[in-house]
C-alpha cells in the first residue's frame, strides 16, 4: 500500500468514477484501475462495486475511507512542514454547520482563494457531533460551529461572533409588531425546530421548559431552507440566526423579531484539535476568518 494508491482510491470514492478519478490524478484510466486492483489484492477484498456508469464503495471500501483520508492528510501536512518556503499549499478540509457554510463562510473562502489559489479547499457541512468526530480523527483541519461555548479540553476554540438570534414569523403574525420576544411569549404557537443535534435548539428547548411553555404543536427539520419555507407558508415560527434570513426579509416573505431570552447566547466559533500542527495554509485561513468575522469583542 502506498500513498499514490490511497490518493487514487480517495478520488475514485469521491467521484464515483474511475474515469473522473484518472483525470483528477493525471493518469490513464488503465493505470487507475491497476492501482486499485493492486490495493484490493493487498487487502484481500474488493473496494468498489463496478457498475456500467459508476462505482460505489463496498463495506471494505467504506471502512478504508477514513484511514485513507487521514494518511493522505498527514502526508500532505509533512510535505508542507518540510517545505523550505513554508508557503500555504496542499489541502485544507473545513467543517461547518449548515447555516455558517451558507452565510458566513463564502466571503472567507473567496478571499482565501484569491490570496492562496495553490491551496485546495474542501468544505464539509456537518452537525456538531459529526464535526467533533472529523476533528478527532484528523479528517478535518478546522471547524466553524454555532451555539454555546465549546468546552471540550481537547479542542482549541476561538469566538468570532455573537450571533443575533431572531424569531422568524410569517407576515401578519400576531407577534410581528413586538420589539423583542422571549420564550414566555410563545404559548400556543406551533414551533418549527432545527434538527435534534443543533446546539442552539437545545438552549431554545430549555428556555421553553423553564417558563412552562408547551408549544401547541411542533415540527422538526434539519435543513434551514426547509424551515424558512415552512415559516413563510404560515406553518409555524422558528428561532434562527438573523444572518440566515436576509433575503426572505427583503422579499417580505418572513418577518423577524429579535430574540431576547435571558442568558441565551449563540456564538460562532472557530475550532481545531489542540494537538494538531498549524500549517502555513491553516494559519492563513484562520487569519482570513478573523479578518472577515471578528474576533468578537
């Protein structure tokens, strides 16, 4: 097993195609097939199901995937560390919650790409539980999370923003004219919750329970866009970061009221594993994030 085989394996897994993998690694398709057959022979098990138009990972391939990602990432890290110029290069894998990936990260990615086009960027939207796994297994270099303070000792976190939270309401809703809202104001409302792994959802539920508020009914969606569409359709109200709702407010599809619950803070934080080496590429990305988002005061 060598690093070239693992790189080829990763490209084939990501692209579900030997032909597209060959283009990505600049080899003939026959060479890609030969590398992967050699890897399968060494492991004693097929890694891909071969189909006419695509390939899919077998159970063995799925098991190998996280190890291959870690090995290739470490190899690229070593090359970057030993580079005499120590210029940003290689690959960076960034994890982020969905709302940040769509509304906070694009400007960071744009500026970074302009300054360091030689760095390959991979963005993985994920829940916080998934993000912790990616960081622990060195499958991600850096993460951006939204919610309460990150307290795990194995992580280094930096607060960039205090997010402004709002209650999203359909136009003409009875609460639309209020200056601010708290949990006690939501009696008999239908609540549209974010997914069960969303950290600020847990804080929202605690606030509702603390004042004895029982929603008339509730729904749950992991996708922010689906939540916004349901609110606009009059199916309920939802607590969301204000940054997610700019287009809907301008179009008049959704009305928002500031959320002013006591002791309710939602932070955007930049997180990495403490023991992970900060490469020039990673250091430059973190500096760009601070430039665009913060740090928070």
